[in-house]
C-alpha cells in the first residue's frame, strides 16, 4: 500500500501568489522569483526540453533538489534544450523560444499559460479556494509545523475545460477514459487486473485538448483528474520541490510521440520477437517434460520462435540467484542445446528478490548490494509472500548501487553464455518504503523509479552478452519503454479479466509503451475451452504474442477443435510478421506504440475516446476482443472503409456495431488505403518463413487518391505480390495483380527506381540486411498507365 501524503491543514499550506520578475532574460533556463501568500521566497525555473515541450521546476526556499536532479537524468534521456527569451509586458512575463508556443506568467495574481493569453492551450488553475478542505490554487506548498518551517509537500493545479478526456497514467486495468478519477502513482503488485493497483504507474496523461503533462515523481504522487472539481486537475507529491513538463502537440499522437522522445525511444527488438512465445508455465517440470513440450509444438506444426523456462528453472531456496535447479534439470546445457536445435530462442525467469541464506544472498550482502533497513541493522528483509511462508524471506537488490550491473552479469553469465537470450524481469513493485539505498535515498522516494533501474540493469546484462537479446518486464516507470517489452502479471482466466487486461494495454500504450503482451488464457486458475480461445484471439494480435499460464499454457491443451482455431490465427500472425516488424521499426523511430487506442489514429472521431474494448494494431488493423460468453460484442468502427477479415465484406464507418460472433471468429478489420505486407507461406519459426511477400490493400493499391478501373461492385481486396530479388543486394520488386485490365501493373526496382507505370514519390519500402523491414510511406501515390 502506498504511504499517505502529509496531513494538511490551513496553517501549513501556502500559495505562490506574486512574481517579482525575471532573474535573467536570455538563456537555456529562465528563472523567475516570487513570493507566497505568507511571504515565503520561492523560485520557478522554465526550460525547453524538446519540440513542443516546456519544463517547469518550482523550488520553495530551502527545498532540496537532489532527488529531482537524479530522477531527471535517469528519465529524460531525449531532452533537447534551446535558448529562451523573456521580457516583462505590462503585468505579465512573456517567454518565447524556437519550437515551443509562447509562455506567459501573470505576475499578480500568479498564473502560468501556454499559447494565446486569452484562450491558452494549457494553463494553471485560477485560485478556487478550498474544496473538501484542500486548497486548489495554481501552485501550493506545505510546510512543517516546527520553527524551521521546512517545505514538505507541493501541488500543481491545472485548469480544465468542459468535457476534456484523459488517458495514460501507466498500465491501468479499467476504462481508458480517466477524467473524474483520483489515481495514485505508486507501483504495487496488483495480483491480477481486478483493482486500481498497477504494476506500472507512469505519471503522464495525454488529453484531447492539445496538451499532455508529465510529472517528475520517482516516488508517490496523487492525481485528481477532475474528481474533486471539474474545473481543475491537481497533482500532489510529498516532496518540497516539484518538476513537470507540458507537452503541446497538434494531435494526441503527436503528444505521445513527443513524450516518448523525451523519455527515450524504444530500443530495437529482434525480428523473431514478432513470432509466438511459448512457456513451461509456473509449475515444476523435469528436463524430459520440458523437451516434450517444446517438441510437441514442432510435431504439431504450431509456429513458435521463443520458449521460456519459468521460475522453477532456478534452484529451490535460491530464487533470484540465477542458479540451475539440477534436481529437476540435471543437464541444463544439454537442455538448452536441445531447445536451440529445435530453432527456439530461449528465455528464463528472474526477480529482484533473493531468498535469505542462498549463496547469491550472501554474496550480495557482502558486497553491500541489498537495500538496507532504516534502523541500521543490515539488509532489509521480509517474508515477501506472507508470514505464513517462511521460505520466502528475502532481501531486495539495490539497483542504484554502482556495482549492481557487474554483479548481475556474473550471476547470469552461465545461462547467457549457454544461449539464453531473454530474461523475464518479474516483480519489482514491492520495494519497501522503510529502507535506504546506496545513494542514501529513502526507498519510498525512489519507489517507482526502482522499476526503471531494475529493467535497465537486466536489459544491459542481456544485451552485453547478446546484442540482439531482450527482456520482458512486469513493473515500470517513465522511460521503461526503452528496454522495451512489458506484460501485466497474473490475471484470472475469465473474460472479464480479458477485458480489463486489454484496457490495461490501451492505457499502457497511451503512456508510451510500444511493445506490450499478455498471458494468453490468464495466469491463475483454469479457463474453460471457449474462454481460452477468446484470450488467444486477442493475444495473437498483441504487439508480442505469448502463451503463458501457471499450468496448461499450450494451445493444444484445450482440445483439438480449439487448437485448430488457434493454429489458424497463429499462422495468420506469422503471415503478418512483415507488417508487425514494420510497426516495431516505426516505434523505434517515432515512439508511436504498436497497439493503439482508437484516438491515436482517429483523433477527429469523438467516439474514439469512449470506453471501447478494442485496439488498432498499427494504423491498418482493427482488433475487437470478444469478452462475453455469448459472443455478443459491441464496438465502434472508425471512419473510412474497412474489410471484415472473416466475412470479406466491405463496411463503411463510422458506425457502432453490435453482433454475435461464433467461437472461431471475432471482429477483425483491415483499413482501406493502407499497405499490409504479408508472407505467403508459414513455417514452424521465422527463419522458415517464405521470402515471398504479398501486399494486401483494401479497395485500392496504395495510400492516396486514385481510380480503380472496373465496375464498383467488382471493387474488392486487391493483392500485389512482392519478391525479394536476390540479384539485387538491396533490391525488391512489386508486381501488381488485381481487378485492372490485363497487362496493367507497376514494377519497381530499388534503389535504381526502374518503374513501369509511375510512382509519384519514393514508395518508402525498405529491405535491411537479411530481414524484411517494411516502411510504407502514407504519401505514396501509385499512378497506373492508361
């Protein structure tokens, strides 16, 4: 449970009410001095952090900024400062700089606005007095009662306009419409997806009014998003100095991308990650049982690229120490060679907690690598999963320690050297509030950012051994998308939990997370067959497709009929891997997530902000999970023409649709005017896939305006085929086929641009190395010859 904010009373709080003026008029940082209502000195720093991004820092006199400085350096890796100019105009201070809107500050009474002075894009709230005994003013600080009057907490209040929509705040398992809620930014082991608790709390919101806001709060912050009053949102934190940035963009997509650019673009992930991931599950298995599971996928012809050994690969009583459980896996190197021989990429489970008494615990304690108890008695220890289970008494690794990366590299050296390429980075939320770190911070102050340092450390451990390796992360904070794949832990297997899980993915995407996946089938308890199929349908169209449960996680565990339905979709996913890899590539360049709420692609559609349980996979595919046992589904089809994948009907949006889906189908739509490169054939794993790719485009062969020859009733899916031309080291060829008169086609050879027909612009399709990476420009217009 998160700690409480300080008890506030009217005698303690004080508002910034008056500005004296600018301390400097030109510079990367402008500082404004002011005074509170009770005559306390205070300063406000203004800085450009990037295109459309304005950073602010409020520093009451006597406040320590060491924590803010450290957190800022860890998170804001993409910051791009620029020169600002300030001048006093009447009773206002006006600040300008290249690439950001004008900033103005009212000197008395105090206000901050961005944009036009009369109709600002963003502004602090005007003083609203007290609501529920809490002050609502533009900037408020609390001071302790002792004679030193030290600042102890602060609050920012932002003016809200009518009917504003918010999304973000990390992986929240409820409605993607956050307006009217109060949320705590404090990571917790949510033990599923059924509560307000979150594994990944990210102090960032994006609105539909041209702005987003990120708050630098590595510990607790409380966000009132129009709950106490519809006139203001407030962010309160138990720190004296506060820092936030306002991100301005022409669309919500721009805002999310700018936030990701600031906090770090996602690193590349290997092409095989777009394939299917299988797991042993969390029950103990012998070496022979593991081999049998992996072999059955191959013998059944089920495509898969990744195979995971979950927790019981580690020695009992030594979890967290990365030592083989030789009691059940007596020949681990042989096991890994066997699995690699089946063309699997291998992953193992890890955690930041080490069981007391284990060899790794003793090593970590001797090197000072564990969080320390605040009473100075030594490492902080507790029974992590309850006092009734004494074997789970653990210490917690300190990921602020300068030697922790070398220690982790030594611990995982053996398994990484034997070919493991992925570590599942489990837990990380239960960082104690009453411990201290190596950098002398109370761990409650670093509670959330601990997850970022944990992910960074394990990611660097893996990629040091395998440059194309990766980690899969459960807990997170701002910037976690850099490392770059995440999943939500431990849902139940019901369809209600599927709905909540998908909503968590949508909020995670709104918070800048590009690569998200789920436990197909839920983690806990046993699903019925129909529910498992519905989970698989959604999971196979997530950015990463992963079958993992506590037990019975394999697609064939639920009967042959269900397996046939799942295998058909698995093969479709493998055919779509060129498209999915293109989305990965796009995320690495722009920061746009792979799984997208409707409002990212359709910001002008007012229905896109409603509480729909559906998502875009990139900009071209709409996926609607079925979350009712009857198959009844209600969803919104955004504007445009869409191909219903299963019926092959063309449907016009926008419209709201209700229908019943039989178990083998679900609403899956392809958007008109978008290329979808697809493999023609499917192998057992990525390297077996055909090098022959076809381009699917609905209604017309490319993005842009064009005429398709033929009668309107003949206009259907038009397919082209793309062949990698082996005689060209960097070449490809597009040969169109479709409902045109015979002999009409476009042939392009790149980079020489040999064209039959005409292409107005570079079609923007790339081939890099041995792997197909497709980037199809939306500006491409193909013009067919007469």
